[in-house]
């Protein structure tokens, strides 16, 4: 059963879990605080959705059933995103959405707080266990306070 994300490129085997970067930047004026969340979501509807990257989305699966695929996340550098279990295969019948949040408190003053984490995302066919695609994904959240 071929799956494709058809966002930027296609790989052999029809699997594509790009784009590779999710970025969200929120700017607030003092004395408020700022909070920004960025995420990379493989949804159980077959949609890939990036929060904080201009609402980018596309299909990661174009045929078959989401339950036919598993995903494994591995934290590789920076801050480990929350919202998923790492190092184990998770079935995609449930949405999987790793995310990072950056917070800039008003007491911290003017400036930017940046939180970045890089993860490896693998998708495999549930039945055969064959890995269909592997990508390195960077998630960055930036919260800025200005005068």
C-alpha cells in the first residue's frame, strides 16, 4: 500500500514524511508574556500538519488504512519534544504530534527565548515491519518580547 506526503518530494516506496522543519515565532509587547508552540503532527486522518509554520499540511497517506502504518520517534539533539513516546513503534491509527513550547515571561525583559529539538521520524508497514521512510525533523519555537 503506497503512502505519500506529496509535500516537497517523493521517495522510493511512496513514503514521504517531509517537510523537515516546524517553526513558530510569537512576538508580544511588554508587559505581557509570550508563548509559542511548534509541532509536527502525523494525524490519524492521514494528514501531516505543522503547527506554527503557516498552517502547512498535506497527506502522508493516500491509500490504505492508517492502522497499516507505525511510527517511531527518536530524540537526537536539543530539547526533546513532548506529546509522544520515544524509542518504540506507535500505530498511526492514533494521531502522533510531538511539540515544543517556548515561554518568555515578562520578568525576563525584552528578548527572545528559543527552544529547538531534532528528532528522527521513521514510518514502517505494520504487517511486514519494513521501514518505508526515515527523516530528521527539527522543531523550533521562539517567543519574543519587545517594547
